[in-house]
C-alpha cells in the first residue's frame, strides 16, 4: 500500500529523471556540435535529449539540466513549476538558484554541523531537511515516521529565500594526488643568520 501512495505522491517522470545520465553525446545527432544531452522531456520520459531533439518535443514540458562540480542540478525557477521542492536545500551557482538532482557523496561530516540531510547526512542549513531531490523521495516515501519536523518548519527557509553560498567540490583524488597530498615537509629550519649579515656589507 505504501508503494501505491508513493506513486500517487510523485509525478511519473520524477524517478526516471533521477536515474537518467546527462551530458553524454546524443546517439541521434552525434555529428553535431550541439549534441550534448542536457534536456529532459517530462511528458515523454524517454531519457536525456540534446537541443536538436527538442524539435520532436514541441508543446511538451522540457527542463534543462545543468552541471556544477560534476553533479547535475536544475534551476529552482524551472523545477518548482512542476514539483514541490519544500525542504530541499537550494544553492546559488552562477547567479542562479538551483537544487541538486541526486545525492552527492560527502567524504566526512563537517565539524560543528547542527543539521544534516535525513537520508545521506550531508550538512545542511537549519531550515532544510534534504540535500537533493533524490534524498527527498527516499526520505519521504513509505516511511512517514522518518519526518523529524513538522511541514511548517521544513518549509520556513523557502519562504524567506534562504540560499547557501556554494563552494565547488573537487573531483575524487587519484592515487598520485593522494600520495603527494600526504607527503610531509619535515622539521622546519631557520635560515642561517650569517648569510643575511654578509648581504648588508
């Protein structure tokens, strides 16, 4: 019964969107320089589209996916027309307010963090419950007991327009960069004082 309620709660295009890989070359328009797939049709739900594919989706609801630090994001101005994003933390990236589509790995929790995502424990601002659309679905589907707060407190940040400043993360370290990052300099030594005295003569 819980799964039936989940199907009615979320639009049918949402879960397919979360599982779609974007920013790959379009298999139908591979010879064009505009063949990067960064669009998604909410009506057809047939995977990622490039800008040339849009001619086949006239009068359909299409959203554009953007990328930030190797992760897919959607502008709030686009997604909030078709989906309730209450409780999902928003970020300002390139002067646009966005939400992340899926959970992002977090190497270790930050010190002094008072609020975390209810699904993946990523640190959040106090007024939010989830770090991404995917975490909101996972955290609210079939398990109403997971809700820690009332809906009024979860949506308070959205009404006030609180957004986080965004510091891009770096890609995962390779074995080489990990080795060089852990190298120690050794014991610091002060330069000999005698050399400085000679320069003043």
